[in-house]
C-alpha cells in the first residue's frame, strides 16, 4: 500500500517535470509580475505636488512689494531749499470809529461764515447803531434849514434903517434952509447910526447862528458816517472779529480785508541766504497742488531775519499761478543756484541721508551713495548707483539687505530743466 502511494506520487512528479520541460522546449517562458502602486498612493503624490505649488504661490504673493524707480540721466540742479506761503499784497484792518451796537450788513450777516467773500471799495460791511446821534442829526438838519430860510429874509432892523436913512436924506435937503432945527437933524443922524449898528449886529448874529448850525450838522453827519463800517479797498474778507448785535468800542478791530493780488513769501535758513540773489529762478510746490510744480522768480531778499527763527524772507513772483490760488496756502521751494547736465539722477525720496536700497534680481541691497546737487525731486549721484538701477522709494524702513521682494515700478516725474 505504501509503495503504491509512493509510485503514484513519483508518477505525478515525473509527469509534472515532463510538462515543464515540454513547455520550455516549446518556447514559452513566464515573466516576473509588474510593480503597480495602489490607487491611494497616486492620489497622495498628486496632492503633495499641489501643496508644493500652493506653497510656492503663497510665498510669491506674500512676498513684500517694493515700490521702485529707475536711476536715470538728466539735468542736476543745485538749489536752496525753503518754505513758502501765499500772502496778500496788502491787508486793511477795519476798525470801529465810535461806540455802539453793531449790525452786520445783509451780505455779511453770516459773520465768520462770510470769510472768503469778495468785497468792493466803499461797500457797507456793518453799521454801529447810535439812535441818539441819529435823532440829534435830524433836529440839527431841521434847525439848519430854518436858519437858511430866515437868512433869505430881510433882517428885522433893516426896514427901520431904510426908513431912518430916507428921513435923514430928507432932512439934509431942508436943514440948510433953517426950517428944520439942527438938533432934529443930529437926532435923525444918530438914529441912523444906531440902526446901522443894530442891523450889523443882527447880521453877525444870524451868520454866527447859521455857521454854528452847519458845524453841528456836519459833526453829527461825520459821527453817523463813522457808524457805517465800509471796506476801504477791493479785496477779500479774510477775518471777522465781531458778531451781530455785539457792543463795540471806538478802535475795536472788526474786519480784515485782504487784496486779491498776492505774492509768494519764502523763507530760507541763515546759512543759505547768502546764495540767493534777485532774478534767480525757482521751483515752487504748493501742498494744495502736490502733482504740479510752478516756475517762479526771486524779486527781492529782505535784509532782516525773523528774530525768533533766524530765517530770512525771500519774495517770489509766480509766472503762471493757478486760478484758484488762495491766501494762506503753504508749500516748499527750490531756488536754483547751479546746473549739471547729463548727470545721474535718483529720486530724492529714495535716499536716507547717504543710503539707498536697490533691488537686484529680486533681492534688496543697501548702497552708500555720494550725493552732489540735491532738490526736492531729484538728487545727483556721484557714486554708489548705476544708470538703470531700481531703487526703493517708499517705506524703506520695512526692508532689509538680502530680503527677497517683488517690485512695483513707480512713475517718477521727469527731471526738472533749469531755464
């Protein structure tokens, strides 16, 4: 039984061996199975790649942005820096000429709200109410008219004088005949002289009274005129220092009227004023017009400095001022004292004293710059920068050397040209 099993097993083994040999001989061979990742691993690889891309994009977009301008060639200008203020050519301070309660004119009833409104020479600004003076003036005018009317009439003694003179003439004709006593003639003559004196006295008194009434009326009219507060010039109301109904006193400042004609008042430091001469050109920038630069000319340099600030006043005249330039506007100026052509220029705001930040290949680099001529807009670069360099012009304190950044180009104004 055991041998039979062995035989059967051997037979099967042999048979299997022959089958393998037969298969090999027939040219068929088996290859090793291929490696195939499970589907879950493929998804993981794709997800990892997406995360890397997202991190790269986030890094790029979260990278700080530097505003840069290009170093370029142009005309370098040496200039004296100063501040400017628009001032009126002249100012008139309107004061009260008498005491009383003020009443603002209808056009200026808004009080301080009327500041900036145009006024004309002689225009009524307010009146200072004085009812007593008004009443006295009315009575004085009535009395004066009555006196004038009486002056047109003969004097009371003039008719008596005429009658006495006629009588004296009659007596003169008959006194020589002896029909009229000499005493009567002398008495008539004395009466004529007395009446002449009376008439002269009445005339003098009438003229004195008339003159007195005229003087009284003129005085009261002057007082009433003083009660009318009027502008003395054509200009602009620049200040109101009273309110309607307020009790004011003689000499109180009520209004300020400034001329429409203005000038540019500049101030420069003591160490710079020696370089400034009348006739020099200047560039003026007003804070109200930050995008515009105005050409101006120095007309005079005041000889005395402000005792507090030790700054000197320079008077300038703008060539083409803006239409709506107003008194009180402030700004900065550069008075041109020298010119270098074809110089290397960098925006002045890119400089931190003698340092500049340059973006090269997306990396911030710090450069030391040797500066020549300098103005508000541009500075001359003698060394440290090259033409075409990109310099950071804003928020320099947020960047450090070696820091990667993205760039955003800023359009700088063209360099100024000296004229």
